[in-house]
């Protein structure tokens, strides 16, 4: 079973690609996280858990979802991240979770995808996105091949001070940067409700036809990127900037889970 969490579609693309190559099913964690469902999974094939990298680590919501879920059948766990370029020491924390749950850690690997963190960086151009996604296709194939052969997987993306990034900077990042106070919708909002539907934290409600953020946010970038009229902004950081959504995955626009 391939389980995935995705904000803007990259990880969904990787997970569905893996599912196709492995002849297995891809199951979204987004709606389960959104509804705080305590889930019992069963799979007689290895579990492949896929998520984006947030500050050199799997997102906190994904780590806690894995911790509180029950997994039956296979005790083999693979982890595949999508990232821009750096995974830091993410594998260390996933290995620890496997130890806590007494399951087998079969390795961690990553797939480079277009950057989606538009409140800090620029999304790549359409041409660059295509090039990056072609590279991603190759990485997805080679991860799938290792899993088919029953081999462990490993990450080719090494960086200096990976441990410090994931252990020290990651908590600082969550404390000081991750929050929804700076989100707002301008007068171009057409009250379509798409931003409320995509939030994996169920953090957005409509008040008088306009979105209101209710303090539970993981900076997944789904709300700001799916708005069909680009009405959502983040402080002064996103005005005039291109939004990012994985167009191969969501050609119609919008993340449906
Ligand atoms: C909050 C946040 C933090 C991120 N931190 C990193 C990072 O540490 N390293 C990296 O290479 N990419 C980082 N990224 C980029 C994403 O991991 C990457 O674009 C990913 O493929 C997005 O997946 P999704 O479309 O499934 O949400 C970050 C993105 C976000 C939104
Ligand atoms: S409020 Fe927006 S950025 Fe924050 S978790 Fe929800 S969809 Fe993601
Ligand atoms: S997605 Fe955009 S237009 Fe639709 S309700 Fe949200 S802010 Fe308004």
C-alpha cells in the first residue's frame, strides 16, 4: 500500500506513479488527517509512505499520523519524500518511528520535484517544471525497481549539517515561520470555497463569503495555490508571484486529496 500526503500535488504524482509501477494502491492521508480518523490499515505488500519534505524532515502531521495509525499485514516500511533539493536528516526520525512501532525500516529515498514553498521562494517556470518532472519520473522508476526487488532504498541527496538542520532548525522553523496569521483573501475572492476544501487541517472556513484561517496550519501551500482567482496572499510575500500546482496531476486545477 502506498500512503501519501500532498499539498500541491507533487507527492500525489510520485505516489500514484509508484502505485502504477508496483501494481499496488495509492491511498491519500489528506482526508484522514483532515477528519482526524484513527485508521487501521491492512496490506500484505510493503507499506510505502510518501510525503513532501518540510524543513529537512517529513511534515509533523505526517509523522504523528503514522504514530497514531495501526498497520497490519506487512511489517516492511519504505519512505519516499518529494523535495526541492534537500532532505537533511529526515530518515533518522522515520527510522525512530519504525523502532517505536516495531516494524522494519526498509529505507528512505527522495524524488526532486518543483519547489512549492511560494511564501519563501519562487516556483519554477513551466519549462523548468517539465524538466524537473522528467527527472522525477526516472527517480520514481528506480525507487520502484528497488522495492520490486525487495531491496532497501537510500537517499542520494546528502548535505552538510543535515542533523542540525532537521533537529535544530526544523523546530525553530515550526515555531517562528509556520502559521496562518499572514494569510488573507483580497476582494477578488469569488467565494467558491475551494480553499476550505483542500486544507488538510480543516483550518479554513468561509465567513460572509470570505475565507477565515483558524490557527491550525502546516504551510502546505494548498489554499494559496488552488485559489482559481489568486485572491489569497501571504503578508507581502506573494503579491504578483506565480502559484504552484503539479499540472500533470491536476490538469483541471485544485487538489482533490
Ligand atoms: C513548508 C515547506 C517547507 C519545505 N522545506 C523543504 C526542504 O527543507 N527541502 C526541500 O528540498 N524542499 C522543501 N520544500 C519543498 C517541497 O518539499 C516540495 O516542493 C514538495 O515536492 C511539495 O510536495 P507536494 O506538492 O506534494 O505538497 C518545502 C515546502 C514547504 C511547503
Ligand atoms: S491553511 Fe492553507 S497552508 Fe495552512 S494547512 Fe491549510 S491549506 Fe495548508
Ligand atoms: S479559493 Fe479563492 S475565490 Fe475561492 S473562496 Fe477561497 S479565496 Fe475565495
